[in-house]
């Protein structure tokens, strides 16, 4: 009995991964074949990008501030508080800017995408779209994934800038150190591989949160309760996947740039 | 009386000419459990209106969705406009579906759009000019008697209005086949009558073939023994004992098709379930 249950679960997981791969692949291929719904892409970019700006600015600013507080406390033991700027900028740009923005935006948008599409599924609006001769993958899914990828890249840059600004605020106003020195350190020790790491990651994270949100939304079953279930699955899966993929990308990029 | 042919119960229904618009052969549909539909075979001829009867939960809506490939059959063959769509890739199905009109059970209007954008959905995707869209939406809304809702959001409409807007959306593209999924389900008698009148009007004025799902016998019989009078612009009853020969019946019971024939044959059927359903 137990073996049967394990067997069934394993098959179910493999089937879900297969369905997701086909779904996400098809959605991306639509970018290279007309018609492309540019208006929908712009609308989604506004919702995902501009709509997420407040949470990204706030989370980035305070993360940079915390980094400055923690690092200054540790670095002061070695008389090295002058390198706080370097520590904050490298950590934000290489790692935390992308991951935190990815998780924050996943919490906000993977959930909203899954619940919106899920509601459309249970009220037969997706079937109505298909019956009207319009491909819902092309019309609804592709613009959302593409907008997530583009907007997450831009939001990560905003988050990095806000993090460095937050670190600067803490350094100057709470730690009473020199601001010019902080920014000099922050800029001087940045290398191109750091920037590449920080800019490659949000491309993957945007794809993950957009495609996972759409995937769980489009396979919603079981009425309004099912919509809630899809929303939870979308947020949990995309957040965990973002952290897991971050580990893989970091490992690969560090190997390349070593 | 119009020029449309009518027959009395004693006359055999005239077989419509031409190739069937829809044809199903030995179709079975299943999801995770036992088959929802099995051994389903029937066709819809040009200008024919087929009324699919059956109790709730018997698979009527599933059958309707199978006809346009929204649900794929487990086995059997489905033909739409002469094309075998049983295993046709989804992308190739979109142009075929665009030639049909589908009125969903609850209307399935897009909640975030206005009535104008809902009705014009197909035209907007085809990038038709705004002036033409407005004119055609006004015409479609006039057909269903809801011109005043042009700028309203779908969420602001009542249940009956949503069905009528859904009918306008299905008709704006001049479909070659219309599928109605319980268009009067859950509505009051007056609103139901308005919707039946719209269906009769589309049948008699445009002669569009249709497949209509319902479990309400009074609606099915109203479709059979009424015609649309263009001069009076309303539905009128046919003389006693006459019915529309191009309106025929199908009946589902326990996932199987147990009846396929005219009103005359339906009322004379000796099948126990048919008799129980009629009584």
C-alpha cells in the first residue's frame, strides 16, 4: 500500500513537471510567432512592474540598512568599518537585490496571476476565450511571463540602488561615518562579474514567478476553493524555486568567473 | 404565416440537405473516473436546430464542449465543418472555433471588460476599425434588446442580461454554428421566454444551425412550436399541431444517447426514461 502511494505520488510529480515544461516552453515560443499581444504586455508590465515598485523600494532600502548595521557591528571588531560600503553594495548587487525582489514580487504577482487566471478558469472565461478562437496561452500567459522577466530585471536594479542608499543612510546617520567614503567603497570594489551575476538572476526569477503563477492558475479545478489552493501553490512553489535556482546560478557563475 | 415549412405531428420531419455541420461517431469522453459519455453518435445538418435533453449532470455540457474540441474524446471521431478535429492540434482548432458561436451556461463574460468589449472580443482581436466595431456591437445589442448596456461593465449586469450579452457576443461574428449551453437555466419565466425568442429569431431569420442543451421541456417545446414573425418582430405560436421540422431532439441518459429524432417521434417514444422525462 505504502509503495503504491509513493509510486502514485512520484508519477504525479513527474507528470506535473512534464506539463509545466510543455506549458512554459509553449508560452515562450509564442514570443517568436505572431500574433504578439504587445498591449497586454504593456498592461501587465504596469501591473507587475510599477505596481510592485513600493514594496521593492521599501524592502531594498531596509535590507541595505540592516546589512550596514550588521556589517558595521562585525567589522568594527577588526577596525574595518570603512569597508561597509563595499560589503553592502556587493551583497545587494550579487545576491540580495535579485533574490529579495524575486521573492517579494512572487508573493505579490505569482499569487495575483494564479488567482486571476484561476477565477477565469472556474467561471469558464478561459473556455469562452478558446471558443472565440483566441489562444489563452498566447493572450494571457505569454504577456505575463515576458512582463515578469523584463520588469523583475528593472525592479532588481531599483532594489540594488535602494539597498545601497539604505546602507548609506544607516552609515551616515546611525553609525556616524563618512558618506563619501561609503559610496567610494561601494563603487570602487564592484567588478563586472558582480554586475553580471546580479543581472542574470532576475531573468530566471522573473520567468519562474510568471510561469509558475500562470501554470497553477490555468490548471485550477474545484471552484473558488481551488482558486485559493492554486494561489498558495503558486507562491510557495515560485518562492522555493527562486531560492533553489539562485543556488544553482550562483554556483555556475562563480565557477565561470573563478 | 411565413414561407418557412412547417409540418404536423403526423408528417415525417423533412431531412435537411447538405453535409452535416457537426458529426460525432461512437464518441466516448472520460476524465479521471468512468466515462462521462459513451457511444455517442449524431450529426447536425445545415439549418438544423438540435435540442439536447437530459437530466442535470448527465454530461450535456461536456458533449457540447466536445463538439468544438474544448474537451477531447477518449475515443471515437468528431467532425466540425467537415474537418476531423478529434486529434487536431489546439492551434489549428482556433480558426474553426472562430466560425462557431458558444453561449456558456452562466454567460462566461469577461468581468474586467465592458459590454462593448465583451461583445466585440473577436473583432478586437482581428483589429477591426473602432467605428465598425461600434456599429456592429450596437447592431448585435439591438438584436438582443440591450443597446443601453453598451458602456456598462459585465459585473453590473443581471443574470438574464449576461445571457443575452453572451448571445450577442456569439452572434456578432455571424457564426456558421451556434452552441447554447442551458441558456435559460436558473432564469425567471419572462427572461427565459425572451431568450427563447432570440434563439427562435436566429433560427428563423438567419437559419443558423444550432445545438442547444437544456433540461427544461417547456423551452424545448416552445422552440418547436413557435416561429419568428419578422413583420411583428416577435415570436408567434404555430397553429395547433404544427411544429418546426428542422428542430429535432437528442436525449442523454446515464452517459448514453437514448433518443435521436423529431418532436413527433419524441412524444410517441416508448422508451421508459423518455416517457418519465416527458411526464
